């Protein structure tokens, strides 16, 4: 259950005035986090969708055969996240390592970090996906169009 809380006169209270389903006197535990800007969250995913729609995988030779890789939006988001510098390196017993995208869940990162990731992702989109565009403003305007703001 997610409950939105507000501090009022020194007390933490539920925003809707009640917490239905919780018996009076019941002790509960909760993790407190300031929610991120939901509109900015939508903008973030609009950027990913825009870049993903623009991206077309190139035919490659794999084990002697020419194949066109499948497009996968989740993998594309992870790739953008890693390229934007938001990753962790995982070690394995054989000494090898893998680079994995960090989580972007609401509880995993602050609004400030999320905005920095968004900005870095625009740089990646310009450098590696939408290479014919030269200005951030062009990408921002396209994202606004996707969101219906223009």
C-alpha cells in the first residue's frame, strides 16, 4: 500500500485524511521518500520513446549469418542509461565484468539525480541516435510534441 503523507503542525498525516484498511492502533512501518515530479518522469520516458522510434537496428553478421537485431524498448532504455553514465559494474567468479544500468525507480534516485540523467541522455541521443540533430532544443521540442505540450 502506498500512502501519501504530509507534515502538518509537527505531525505526519495522510494526505487524504484517512488510511482505510488499517485498524486503529495498528503499528505499521513505512519508508519515507519525497516523490519525484511525475510530469518530468513522463518527459523522461517520452524522450526514450522518441529516440527508440527513431532508432533502427543495423544488420549484423552473427555466426556467419546476416541478421537484423530485434528492437526492444526496455533494452534500449538500459543502453541509454549506461551510455549516460548511470551504471554499476558487476564482477563474476571468472574475472569477467558486466556493466548494468542502475535502477531509475522512484525510490532509487532523487529528482536532482533523475534530472541529471535526463540531461545526459539527451547528450547520448544527440551523439549516437539522432545524429543529424545538432541542438538540445530540437530534442526538447520533439519531446514536448510527443507529450502534447506543443
